[in-house]
């Protein structure tokens, strides 16, 4: 199940139902943790009670916890509780304990991140605490910041700083570039035949391999801009 259909116009928010374990229930993403996936239904009273208990426990136990799947489950419980109760304040009151409005808001936003970002969180490639800051920014800035974190190994502090700059009005690409984290550069491994053909065609067409790859992606996914107007 995917909540990011392959189409033009990147979906920058969650599109699958709130509380559903789309990533947490995917064994390819979570491995041995898949059997721990718990669904939270904001329209079911019993499930909402479980969500409230999970949020309260989550708020008290997250310090120092490195279990990404556990944190995604807590985020799902936060989002479901907010949806079921109708507001962050009501959700915090229902959960009780150490669960504050700020805590629930931050983790609900993580649950609302698009699937392609949540998957990296589940696999431990983006720290859940970094995901909280990625979720603070909106639109395609979420993708740019998340993928910069992957490509450059950004720390949580660096992600937090960049998210603040972007929210203060900085253009994401410029902010990342100024900080020394350029976008658009990635190392790929190809089968030798594909590598040879790519190099051959790039030479014959007098274009860089990157331009040809971008053109192929544009044709295949219909989601990439004109490759001839991009940097090689």
C-alpha cells in the first residue's frame, strides 16, 4: 500500500488514513518490527482509548529511546488522538501524564509526513528527532531537507537549524547550499552494461550522464522538470 501515487505534483503530506501502520506494518521497511504494528482508529472508542494510553506512555518514555518504529507508533497514536478528540488541547487532556500540547503537535506532524520520508525514519536512516524538525517545514521543502539529511548525513542539530532558516523565509536550496549541503548530487551504482550505454549515449549526444538520467526519469515518471534546463 502506498500513499504516494506516482504522479506529477509531489504529495507533501500523508495521504493514507490517520493511525494506519502503512510503514510500521511493512516488513521490508521494519524487518522484525513488522509484527508490532498497531493501528489506531480515531473513530473507534476502544482504539482511541488505546491511543491515549500509548501517547501517555510515549511521552514518558521517549528520552534516549532509539527505536524508530516505537516512535512512529507513538506519532500515530498522537495523530489519531488529535483527530478523535478534535484538538491538540483535548488530546493532551485525554492522554494526561507528561503529554503536552507541544509534544502531541510535534509528533502528529511526523505521522503526517509523506510515506517516502516516513520509510527512512522506520529504517533508522533519518532519526525520529530529526523527522520532527523536517515536519516543521511545509511543501516540497520537506523532501529537500529530508533528502539532504540522507545525502549529507546531517545531524539533528543541523536539521533543526536549517528548518528554522527555511521557516524564517530562506529559500531551501539556497539555505542548504550556503550551509555546504548542495542538492542534486548523488552516487549511483549501475550494471556494467547500463553504465557503458549511458556513457556511450552521453558522449554521442554531447550531454552529461546526469542530463540523460533526468530525461529518462522525466519520461518514465512524468514528475521531473525539463532536464535540459538543469545543471549537468
